[in-house]
C-alpha cells in the first residue's frame, strides 16, 4: 500500500486527511475495520497521539466509529452528505430543530439500550459517568454515544455521531457557559445517572422518559446560552 510519509502541518490533520482519501478511493471499504493504532503509526511514520487524534476527528465527521475493545470501523454511510452544512451554525432555530430530532432519536435509543445493553456496555457507561462534566463536550458526547452503542445498531451509532458533529460548535460553547454554574453541571450529571440506572435495570420506558427530560432541560439551557451571547 503506497502512502505519503507525514512531514508538514499538524500531524493528526495530515493523518486524518490521508485516511479520508483512502476511504474515498476505496482502499478502506464501508464496514471494514481499520488497521490498529500501532499499524497506522508504522504506516504513516507518526506517533500514537497523532493517530488517535485523527481517528477522533474522523469519528466526529461520521466517517468511522469506534467499538470499545475491538477497534475502529468505517461507517456504512456518510450522513454529512444528506444535510446542508449551514446547520453547523448554532442559531436558535437550528437548535430547536436539532433537539426535535434528538428527542425522537435518542429517546428511542435509550429505550432500545435498556433491552440490549451488555455488561461491557454498562461498564463503559459507568467509566464515563465517573469522568467530570467539567472535562467539557467530549465526556458528554461519549456518554450519549455509549448509549447508542448499547443498542448494537451501527446506523444509530452513525446517526448520533453525525448529530454530535452538527452540534459540536454549539455544544462546546454550551459547556463553557454551564461551567459557571455548578448547580447546572450537577443537575446534568444526575440526569445522566438516572438514564444510566434505567438502562442498567432494564427499564425501557423509564430510560426513554429520563432521556426526554434530560434533553428538554439541555435544550432550554442551550437556548438561554445563545440568547446570553446575543
């Protein structure tokens, strides 16, 4: 396999661009597992951190998804081609429409996760819940993605990744906004705990309702954070 050795610009960006080109060219097929981090390091002549950052970026774009303990896989679909990039703007109208989608999608995902979750899924969620929300957008995103992974449905995982990418700018700003209020951070953490407990106990209706309540709360706060910046 012929690849260019990385020598200029930010290493992770260059690695990500090359992997993306290989996906587009068909060198990596949809559903195929990427080489391991170690193998990619050797392939591109870079360190592990550059490869991990590149995979994280590609995951955010909806091009790959990571299965904990298994590896990184190429997504079956590129959902970014189905939507207009203007949705990336964190306008109030966009937030309303995106949360309408999230409530329909993620409430069903939480319900399904309560049926399908494994011990491994629950362990992964527990680990994420032990990570403070003060770490920012990433820990919040990873928790919601872990719930989607517990469904065992690859398309749902990819949809969550796409929606998270679409909302990334707004969510980063939102987490900066809520860090000023410890009570809000605590409330969101308690809501995550409630969702997790419902999934753990195998209670789909409670998991669904807990997710809807959580998203209603976050939407209201996010709209407030946008108005605060206007």
